[in-house]
């Protein structure tokens, strides 16, 4: 039995589907009540309060922890602690965690929390696997969508690059790790097929959406976290294993009429 937390999210959805298609007994956690789906048993539970967590974890041989609250970054650490404690009470399931390339090097609040969660899991005594990836295509897509809502110039941070990856490919790798016979500790990082400047990504995005807008890159991101991103610690060009490019993603996501 495999439990997926964050199963309703951007990553959790394709992961849950892949595991169900592979014939696994898939259980899925959400804060909301959800109707049963083919091959997936939904549990209602909340990692902030602990409500429903013991019931969801019961009988799991593997837990893939994808639940997260990026807008309330500090909540992820107590949530992970609660999950680890519930897992310990149920035996010693294999705990798989999805993290982000550079969380140990870039002092950005959300990344610090993810690094602390990694350490919590490594020290938990549970068999574990941790996979770090670069940003999913959906994240810069969402950022650029917000930036293009207001009319006028699009101002982007200077010197920022990204190596976006297809979320379906990350789900495939996580499914492979979840279906493997045992834990693998920290596995190789996983990055998208190409490193692009954010300006290149924005220009491709505008073109895909048929928008004509001036783009400026006036200022570098400030502070130590900004320096970490400028220095590219969130990139992993040595592990550019992703296949789907940003342009291919855009062509499908924003097809021209
Ligand atoms: N997005 C990226 O570019 C990227 C890159 C690398 C790694 N990651 C990591 O991948 C993971 C998944 O990201 P995502 O983009 O798929 O996130 P997402 O779409 O925002 O989904 C987050 C999920 O967390 C669940 N959740 C939030 N708070 C919860 C709580 N208190 N109790 C139980 N469930 C809770 C939500 O489920 P309900 O609303 O149904 O309760 C939701 O399904 C995160 O750990 C993230 O750091 C993301």
C-alpha cells in the first residue's frame, strides 16, 4: 500500500495516477473529502492538526510526501514531524520526500524549511529516499501569468536563470522510487533539459500567448538568497535528465488558435 500526501496537487495528481496504473494499492491524502477514484482510496486528513493522519498512514508500506504549503513555509516542518511520528507508530514504512535542488545552499525561507525537513527525515530512523528536482514548468508559467496580468513593462530580476522540468517526468521518477524494492537515501538530483535565462523564458512565454509587451531586466534579486539564485545553486546542469523543453510545454499549454 502506497500513501501519497499532497495527492491533489500539481505533482501528486500525475504521481497518484501513475501508481494506480501500475496496479499499486494507492491511498491519497487531502484536507478535503474527495470521492473515490479508480484504484485510489482518498483519506481526509490535515498535517497541521493531525486529524485523520493515523488512519491514512495505517497499513502503508511506502509514503510519498508531496504535501506542502509554500506560502506558509514554516508549517512544512511541524507537518513533516507529525507525519514521521505517525509513520513510526505504524511500523517503519519507506518515506519518500520530494525536495528542491539547492535547498542546502540558498538561504531562502521555503528552501531552509525544505532542507530542515530533509534532515528530519534522514534522522528519523525510517527507511527513506529523497529526490531533489528543479522547478516544474508550471511554476514559471504561474509567475509569468501573474506578471502579465497588469499592463505595461514586464520587469524581471537580472541574472536569474532556470532549468524547468516536466512535472510528469518527476512523477515518473517518484513512481519508480516508490515501486522499487527498498529505500535509496539521497538519489541523484533531477533537472530539466536546458538552462535558460528568465528573460528567454519570458520572451518565449509572451510569444506563445501572442502578447506584445516590453521586457526589462532592471535589478538583481537582493540579499543572500538572491545571490544564491544568481549563482545558480538551484540549477543542476550535470543532471539535465528531463526531456520536455520549456518551448514544448508552452506549445501544449498555450496552443495558438
Ligand atoms: N512546484 C515546483 O516547481 C517544485 C519543484 C521541486 C519540488 N517541489 C516540491 O513538490 C511538492 C509538491 O509540489 P506541488 O507544486 O505539487 O504543490 P501543490 O500543487 O501546491 O500541492 C500541495 C498539496 O499539499 C496538500 N496540503 C497542503 N497543506 C496540507 C495539510 N496541512 N495537510 C495535508 N495536505 C496538505 C494540498 O492538498 P489539499 O489542498 O487537497 O489538502 C495539495 O495537494 C512540494 O513539496 C514542493 O516543494 C515543487
